[in-house]
């Protein structure tokens, strides 16, 4: 009797080990999936910030071009009136605006480059995320969700019968009975 109890405990321990090995990869995959989703969401937020910066830079460039254009028109008026002192003030304003415009165009290029890099990372990570989601779905399909355990009585072995197995057997029995 003691030998049978020890044997039963050994089988139960082995079954628990098998189940733990099965569940652990799924848990790890779920955690990896959450982490990758988080990284992609963070990258998408970064991309959105770059797009907002790009829009602000574009608007600022338009304002500076307007200032430069207006300054050119006002300069003509100052030269026509022979007012060099006012013309110097306008030239200074125009030069400052042109320098700012130059810096903003460089910034615009840098922002576009950084946004492109972020978009490229997102594009690389998205297929990996989808593959992991598919792998998790496959693991969920392979794993019986609501298995019922019954003892056969012989040798003390336990078997698991899933709901899907029951449904297949039911359909098979219906088909066999309708054929006879």
C-alpha cells in the first residue's frame, strides 16, 4: 500500500511539473507581449510629440516668412523716404528673422529625421507583436480551457477530457446513430 501511495505521489508530482512547464512559457509570452505593447505605445506617443513639434515649427516658419516679406516691403518705403535709421532697424529685424528661419528649417529636418526613425522602429516592432499575439492565440487554442478530470480506477491514472473532445465525440455518435 505504501508503494502505491508513493507511486501516486510521484505521478502527481510529474503531472504538476508538466503543467508548470506548459504554463510558464505562456506566462512569459504574455509578459513579453505586454512589454512590447508598452514599448510600441511609448514609441507612438513619441511620434505624436514629434508631429506636434513639426506642426509648431511649420507654423513658426510661416510667421517668419511673413515677417521677412513685410520687412522687405517696409524697407522699400524707408529707402523711398530716405530714412536710413529706420531702414537699419528693419534690416536688423529681417536678418534676425532670416537667421531664425534658417535654424527652424534645420530643426524641421532633425524632427523629420527623428520621427522617421521612430516610425521605422514601430514598423519593425509591429510584425513581431502580431507574431507574438498569434503564438499566444495558438497556445490558448492548444491548451484545454475547461478540462474535466476523471479517474479510471485502474492504476490510479488521471485523464483530462476537454469540452472540445466531448463535442467531437457527440457529433461522431450522432452521425453513427443517424447512419444506422
